[in-house]
C-alpha cells in the first residue's frame, strides 16, 4: 500500500511515487529523479533491454531528414545525466549545447561524466524547468528533450516555452515513450512495461519510480493529439517518427512563423 507523506506519495520501500492528481506533483517528480539519479542511466539500459542505445541516435537521424541544417545553439531540456546532450555535441560539431535539468542531482552526475569526449568543450550544464525557461526569446536553433514530456505537469505551457526560446525556423525534437502501433505487440509491451519493469525497480529499492513509469505513459496524449498540441504551441510543421514498433516516437516540429505573426 502506498503511503502519503509530507513530500507526497511513497512506495512500501520508501521510494518516491509521484501522484499526478496532487498539487505537489512537480515537487514529487523532482524528488523521484533525485532518488534515482545515481543509477538512472544504468537502470534505463537494463529496463529497455539496451534499446535506448539506439533510440537517441535514430532520433537524430530523423532530425537530420526533417531539418537538414546544422544549428549553432542547442538546448537539451531534462538532460538527466547528459546522454543526449553529449550526443548532440558530437553530432553537431559547430554547435554550442546547453543542457538543463530541474533536478540538481542529475546535473551533478552529468557534470561528473568523463569530459575527454568529442564536443565536451562546447557543452554547458545548468538547472532550469521546462515550464519557465531562463533564456531570452529566440535564443536557440534547436530544442531537444528525451523522455521528459510525460513528466510535465503542464505540457501545453512547456511546449509554448520551448517555442518561445526558438528562433523562427528553429526546430523542436521530443523523444518519448509511446503506445506501440500494433495492438498485438501492445499487449506484449504492456506485459513487460507494466509488470516486469516495476518488479525490476522494486528489486533495487526503486519501486515507486518504476511503478510511476507505466502510469506516466497513460498521461501522455496519443501521437496525433501530441502533434496537435505542438501545432497549437506554434509549430505549424510537424512529424512523428515511431521507432521499435512504436515503443518510442520522435516528435518533430518547426517554428516557421513567429507567434505574433500567426493569424
């Protein structure tokens, strides 16, 4: 039985278990990521059966075909331990990459990562929340985030903020867990995602975060509704590129027209 506490819902092993219905949800999500920061990357590799090594490079491949223009300034939101940010710095050798996360423990772990890799001198880490970005409007050519959208308390507001900090013509890339395309495969996926992954989390005393994981997927709009939300936020050109039979999807949007010019 989950026990509510001063900081929010807690699983039987004491780990945070965010509850989207509560006004403390955003604080609970921050507490959850603080709790799992040390083993976050390792556990994701295990839980995804290694597929997450493929998802980010494939999303950048999709990005290149959607928008074949090298950016000069990139913002990676919810950077976690910095995995996507480091790939962005290598993928775009002339770009300055700013990697932001609203959890201090995640930023600390990202900064501790080996710095001798290509692009490390063009990579800067900071703290920021997607709902109120500390950057001037039109600051970036590209904004990215991976496995962040379903954890946001206000998706439309976050999309509007991402659009605000993009220059006209800039692009948003959101990589997220999604419902599989095939109903038959969906049943197999949920048997693993809804049961095995939480069991793995409980085995390493992370029951709450990995019981929350399948719940968070159910809060995410279906692909077409997600694209509609992007268009409403100021991205008239959009695309969805599923991977691994739809387990994850790269959502792409281009801010062709400045918000003040839309009519």
